[in-house]
């Protein structure tokens, strides 16, 4: 019994994913690791906080002294100062993040005090304070030796902050950058800015892929343009296999006389895992694995097809090669449309969000409609036999990885 469409696509994707090689790791400084993929666990080298600290500006006191006012202020302590000792029947002026004096049982906020230079009056009922009020206890965030961050995550701002706090060494083990080669095929392609004839077109797929890839600091990109020649395409694929972890080709993957990409890939000793999926647009998409576990994807030539097949299939596979794990690549959104049309395959439909945040199907003229592509915020995945009203998985162009 054949698999349902969605299960078939998932099966083919997982077959390819399971054969890809993850890039090796390297050691760099934390500042060099920004936007890269962590390759080691981060274990707290000390308690956090390392000692009891004040949660706010105020006065460190003994609870038993709260009925005795005014209290003499014997000292002031700030964040970064060594801990001091609090004497009974006195108070220490303390600032947020400062070490709580030895013996102090609570910190009274300044707004609950009447202050003068050398004494303080607690201007609230003593029974509102208990042991540890406004004190952040040692190790309440994490204890020494505790795992605080697992490997294989992307080092963004919050994670860089965590690493800086808990990782003792100056050096960090991260995955090296994924090397991606873009090969745009087609005799008709002309670079932007060059004079072209009516039968020629600008190369839009190269800039599209280059821009989407270059937005990821864990990727390096090189781009090549080649004519519709079986020998030239094979030569470029061979060269790219020597230099790359992943190759993205555009065009030449269908069944025409000038569609040389499948044959060129096989000629290099690479294996095609899938070719053609029940999707629109992008049905001719091809997924293959190189001799050393490199990713090879043949994307269709039409720009909307390139955009959606890259975002839906190639980008998650590149994340897998980079060592990232546990990401979510799409989120559910609710779509409203008057269009009740259905297809017997999975339908990727461009959408835009209106000012109320509602997703709307974007009218377009097919997989070559670059004007519609440029207006879109991403696309939704409509299951086979389903109308485009309801909640569907949404893929944005920026690459959602959580």
C-alpha cells in the first residue's frame, strides 16, 4: 500500500538526512563563535550566583533588628566588592548584585526606608519581611558541575551570555562553517546589470540563494554559473564536491533534452536518493548524497520553486550538516481565503500578512512570478485534498530555527 503523500515526503527527506556527514569541530574564542554552532556541552564551572547577592538596592539587616529604629548605617557595599560582616543593631547600605554581608538575613528596599547619611528608619511593618527577603541565594540559578547548555545549538545573543558566564576557558569547541556551492545552470541566464535580449533572463536564483545562505554566519558560500552542457555541469559538480559540504544546483532537473543535472550527479559517483516529489511548485526537486556524505540538491529552475524547495528541504538539511539539532522550522498560522481549490498533492502557497496579522494567500501567476515572490512573507504547506482555509504550517524566508 503506497504511503500517504505527507509520509512519503517525510520518508524521502529522512533517508537523505540520515546519510549526510556532519561537519567537524574546531576551537575558537567566544567572540569568534557568534552565530556558529556549539559542539560541546557547557557545564557551570562555579555556582551561580557564586555567593548570596542582593536582588535590589536597599539595606541589609538582621530580622530581629527591624523593630529597632533608627539603625546606624555602618557601611556601603556595591557589586564587585568583597563581602563584609554585618554587626547586630546596624544596617549596611547595599546595591543590586552586591554580596550580602555575613549575618544579614534580609534586604529592605530603599522605597520602604527613610534614609539619612548615617542612619536608616525602616518605614514598614517588620512582619512583612522573612528570612532571605530580596536575597538571591548562592547556586539558585545553577550549581557547579551542572549542565547549563547542551551542544549543537546556535550561539545567538542569549546563549553567548550563558557561555560567557558558565564556561571557564577562553576557548570554545564549535562546528566549522558549512561550505556551500551554488551552481546555476542555464544558457539563458545573464547577470544583473548586463545587457540582455528578450530571449534571455536575469539570473535571479543565484542572488536568491546566495542571500538566504549568507544570512547564516555558520555558512560560507561560493556561486558558479554554467551553461546547459552535460560535460560542463559534471565538471562543476566534481569541482564542488572537492571543496564543499553541500551543493545546490538550480535548473536542469526535469525531463527535457537539456536537463543534464541528474546524469551529471550520477557520473560523479553520487547517489540520487529522491527525484520528483508530489508537491507544487517544485515537483522535479532532486536530493542526492555525495561520496563523502555531501548534500546535493537539484532545485527546479523557476524562482518560486527554488525558493520554496530550498526553504522546505535544503535549509533544514544544511542545519543538520552543521550539527544543529532540535530546531523547529515552521509554525502554524491561520489562513483566510475565498479560494476553495484543492490539489491531489502538497501545495506550497505564498502568503502575506495584513496589518491585523492575518495570513492571506497571495495571488500569483505561477512559479515564475518574481513580483509575487518579492511581496510574500513566506509560504504555507497545504496538505493534499485540502482547501486553503484553516491552520497550516508556515515557513518564513528568514529561516525559523528554535
